[in-house]
């Protein structure tokens, strides 16, 4: 597995159809793009169809404006049996000043599935550098926290269809 197969970079110009009346790109438009980038990165790595299982820690740090070039840097941080954590950093660039800034960061969990839609085993991730090891260990911690949150949420879940009167 090469470095290229566990990383993906995508650039896109922000256009008026993505923005609100202030000329700022809407969060929903960015979320849709993030999901596409996570899909492409995970599918490329796993060489299979993938589905989104969760989205964690989306931090909208800076506004992104119409006319800016946005680069999505995605990387496979962790691989379980069929799941993969994809870390994404979004960098916005003003094309006239060339000023760049990190605008959004997040983590997606994607699951490889077979033709029947069942989870499919993924090639284990080989971590080499100190940074990859740090990202891998951080991803394991996030996975554990996600599981704890899911368990607590299910325990607290209320039937939204039940009438309380």
C-alpha cells in the first residue's frame, strides 16, 4: 500500500450557488463535499464501495467565501475490519492574495461493503511515520469514544412516535 493510496487531494472553486446571501459558503454545501471526499478516499483505499457510518468533530474554523479555491486533504488514519477513519482538512485560498487558511477539519468513519451491502474486510493500514502512528492512536481513541456515546444515546433514547398525552 503506497502513501498515494491512503491519501486524496481534491480542489474546487467555491461558486455562488453554494453560498448564502452574505457570500459565505453554506455549511451544508461543505458537508456534502466532505462526504464525497471521504467516500473517494475510502473507496480508493479499500478498492470497494463504501458507506458513511459517522461524522465526528466537524469544526468550522473559518468562513469560506465565494471565489475562493478550496483544497480537501483526506487521509486514511485508521482501519478496523471493514471500517476506516478518514481525516479531512479543508484549506481555503484567496486566489488574488494567495493567502491560505485551514477552514474546516473533521473525521468520517466509512465502511467497505460488498455487492449485498454487507461489511467487507479491508486491507490493514500500515503506519510508518511518527505522525501516522499518532493519527492511528488518536483514531482508536475516537472510535472508543464514538462507541461509548452510541451506547449512552441508545440507553437514553426516547420513542419520538409515542404521544405523551
